[in-house]
C-alpha cells in the first residue's frame, strides 16, 4: 500500500513521495519520490526528523494550531512534542506507552492541517509534555 508522505530531515531538507509498506520497526522507509516513477529510495529513519503522512502533495506548510482548545474532544493522550531543534508540535497519541521510550505516531491537533499523522522517531525528541 502506498501512502503520500513528506520526509523532513535534520538539515530541514525534505523529500516527497509515496511510502510503500512503511514498517518503522525495521528502521527503513522505501520511498518512491514524487515525479520519478519506477525509482525507489531507501531512507534510514535515524536520519529523519519526522515523516508526515499527508492528504495531498501540495504546499508543506506547518501545523498552525498551537495547543488544544477547551472543546477539543480528540481521542488519545494529548501531548506537546518538542523536537531537538526547538520546534514544537501538538497532537494526540493512541499508544501512550510508546511516548515513554519508542518511536510513535502523532495525530496533529490542527484537524485542518495537511497532515493526517506524523511518525516521530525517538531520537528526534527533546521533550514530551502530556496534557
């Protein structure tokens, strides 16, 4: 199954394309870069800041919503993730145990963003705050 992704690396460069059979436990992502049919690139997850699973391949943008509103009824554990470079992202996780020691998926608080979910490798995180 192919999923639209935008991969952000530590040097703030990005790659856009389609992830095939994403399996974070293997530490690799097979990417078919957008616009380069038939080409596959192996991406080491240790080299990425985050993998954004997106609705469309348009403008990358950033999550604009900072925090949660009082009436937000989003399921899961609410967290604020602070990346090692200082960027912050708010969202929910469905496996609260994973945020205490492993990689995890974050579902952005900004439901209007282009991101459906974000895979965050543990080595990208400076701090996680619940609530």
